[in-house]
C-alpha cells in the first residue's frame, strides 16, 4: 500500500457574505496516497474549486476555515504561517487553475512567463541556462516543441496553451498537482490527448494528481479513485471502478445513469431533476433530500455521516442499501 501524502480531515469552510455564510465545504474528508490520482466530480457550484484553493491556501479573502485539517506529509497546512505556506506552494502542491489557459499575459513570451514563476518559487535557484534547459525538458514532456517557449500566447492553439500551463504547474517539481477542469474548454480529441499525457507524466514522475471535473465520464479513465460532491459535501468516495460499477449514493447513481457515455447513447435511465441548493441556505439533514427519490423522513432532519459500504467504498446516505445496481440496470 502506498503512503498517505495528503489528508483532508473533516474540513469546514464558509464564505462570509453580506447575506450570510455560504457553506462551500461541509465536513469533507479524503486521503490522497503517493502516486495516486483522485477525481472530484459534481455539478457547478458544489465546492470543487473551493476545495482546490483550500489545499493551496489561495482562497478568497472572505473564506473562513471553521474546523478540520489539511495535512501534507503529516503537517497541517492550515497551521502554517503565510511564509511557510508560500514555500510549499508550487514546490509541494501546484495547480492548473480553472480557465488558466486563457490567462496567459499576451505581451510576454510563454517561456518567460514560466521562467518568472520559477524565479519566484523554485528552490534551489537555478542559473538562466538551467532554467532554460528545464523549460525545454518540460515542453517535451507535455508534447510541445521546445522552440515554442520563445513564442507569444496568441501563437499557441487552445490545446497548446493548456499544455504550457501544465508545464508551468510541473516546473517546480511538485509532489501533487491539482488540475481544475483541465480540459473543459477543449475539443474532445485534444481533451483526451491531454488527459492521456497527464496520466503518463504522472506515472513517469511518480506524482499524485487531483482532477476536478463536472463530467464524471471525462476523468474516469485517468483516476484511481473518485469522490462525488454535492452541495459542499463529499457524498461518495471509492475506487473509480467501484463507483462506476455500483454507485451507492442516490445522487451518484442519478449522475451516472444520466451520463450517456456510461449507460450507452440511447439509455438515459433516470433523470436528475431540480437544481442544486443555494449554499447560503442549504437544506437541513441530507442536502440532497429535496431532490432525492429515496428520501425518508429522517433525511430531512439528520445529516448522514460517511460510512463504509465495503471494499473501501464510503457513502453518506441513510438509505444507500436501497439504491439499485447501475451495472445490473444497463445490461
Ligand atoms: N468568494 C466567494 N464568496 C462567496 N461565495 C463564493 C465565493 N467563491 C465561491 N462561492 C460560492 O461557493 C460555492 C462553491 O463554489 P466553487 O467555485 O467552489 O464551486 P465549483 O464546484 O468549483 O463550481 P464550477 O463547476 O462552476 O467551477 C458556490 O455556491 C459559489 O457561488
Ligand atoms: S440520505 Fe436520504 S435524502 Fe440523502 S441521499 Fe440518502 S436517501 Fe437521499
Ligand atoms: Mg470550479
């Protein structure tokens, strides 16, 4: 068994707003082992980016950590000083930000922008020639011609800009990369190429990766484990194979059964009706209860804890045993 590298332990984070608290992360726990890849999936607004930003401690100013720990190699990142955290950011954990491929500064060459990031963060400091050699190697790794480092962002296609973003995220040799919707804006073929390359890079470098996506089918092939989020909560966590074969949580079940690439093009099994709740005022009990076809009275009042559903699979639902087998239904 590989070693736990990152342990998120009962994390609670709220955004303070004029209208009240937005409950963006509610009691989330998971572990990322060395060399492992974990996918976090869920609808827009369920808290995926909030978790990612928390891991780097780059949350918005109005974010407030109320309880829990984020331990990296046993050290709670939330207890570090700003300077200690700065040392760890990019070197230990780095990130491919949501939408970052469109955030290149148009007036500087791409290689110079990566160089600047390395100057700020990489230790030990490298000479100019060493930095250049490193960027050149990183470009090869992500499938870019090293000569492209002397080009401007507008000379790159969307896929190339995203590859360069990945090169930048790799530049300080992190132990963990968080990739927030890394391929969402790209066409399906480029999306697939980039994910396969990330998978290979991860294996070659022995890194751990957290993939974030609203589309469970997209990250299925590149993850070992999947965590399904709903309204600020992690509601199911298990090996990717297990979650696909037999989602236990009603939300995960409905999400998967309404994903055509999972069930086959002509089989939409059960619709996922309604909208996710407003996190300023989340539902009591189980946050999914207003939309859940399996809800019982208890669900409206009592918050279900994560419990073991066998094979290391965890689920937060009072009635998970009632959820049918997806695999059985698709035959
Ligand atoms: N700075 C902020 N202040 C108040 N609320 C915020 C802030 N940032 C995010 N939120 C809210 O927190 C919730 C979680 O947002 P988050 O961006 O983490 O979701 P997400 O799962 O990444 O969504 P998407 O798939 O659209 O990227 C949402 O309700 C969002 O509106
Ligand atoms: S706890 Fe109840 S409302 Fe929540 S997912 Fe399970 S059955 Fe549905
Ligand atoms: Mg997001």
